[in-house]
């Protein structure tokens, strides 16, 4: 990894496993509200990458389309409660 480091910030993981990406990092990465990202896990690091349509294959585009269609039926307070400890 001989890449130039642009910025270093810290974030805290919440009880639900959530983090807030610092504003500087969001701006440098070009992340905006609603940006879909992929989370890539390596043995020594985790990368957050923006999903860009020009870099996606047909199967991934289909998966993302299904995700928003299915979310209408699957996202509820009851589901969140049932899955919160997993």
C-alpha cells in the first residue's frame, strides 16, 4: 500500500455497529447523503468504496434494484428488534 494518505480521523462504533464518517473524509471521498458504498474487508483493514454504476456488473445492478424494492416490505421496527442482537 504505497498510496498517499489524504487525511486521518477517528470514529467510534456504536452499540448497533454504526459509525459516522467524518465530514472531511466524506468530502474527500465524494460521499453524499444516499451514496451507496461497498464495504470491503481484508485481513488488516476495511475499505469503504463508493458504488459507481459504470464499475458494476449486471448482477450487482440487479441486486441493488432488488434491495430498494424489497426494503419496503422488510424494513420495520419489528424486524429491527428481531435482528438487533445478530
